[in-house]
C-alpha cells in the first residue's frame, strides 16, 4: 500500500506527464474545484477551474513543439488530509515563431485529500528576479 507521500509524489508525476502531453483534461482533473493558482503572468491569480483551464490552454498553445518538463528536488510533507510540496520545474521547447525557450521556475503546491485521492488546491509558480536590474533571472540553474 502506497504511503500518502508516495500518492502526492505520484500526483506531481502525473501532472508533469499531462503537461508534456499538453493534455488539458487530464491536467485539470488534478485540481480542486476551488483552486487558486498564482502564476508569473498577468493577472497573477487564476481562481477556479475555468480560469486555470484557460491559462493552461493558452500556455500549451504558445508552444510549437512538444514540451519537455523537468522536475528537481521535489519535497513533500503530508499531515493528515493536507500536503505541501515544493520543487524546481523547467518547461522547455520551441515556441510558436521558432524561438527555443526554457528556464527554471520555483513551484509550491498545497494539496488536499478528496474522495480517496489528492487534488491540488493551490499552486504558486515564480521566477527568480535580479533585484539590481528588476529583470527575471531566467538563466539560473538549481544547485
């Protein structure tokens, strides 16, 4: 029998696979009905499945190629029916228009057990910033 931590790790593995496949329905099935998602693009907060579905659909459509998704340093803590996780994630590939893109992001996620499984209730994605220039520090690599 899998531990709760293993179940949550599996959730994030399935999330990465759904992103690689650009499978919006499979991806959205992992989010709670009252999800709040903080992103790196305006409007910064996407509340509810409809807003998040639209955000992910636009993101998937911005890529010409398949998505490469890397996950590093996943840490999961479970307390009862609540789980907290953080990790580094890198999405890369070819954007529409032919430009190669990819950078490391920081992700924090809160999950809740629901109906025997786990759903993501809140996720926060951030890009490091070079405070001197005020620009995104997209060339950083986790140590």
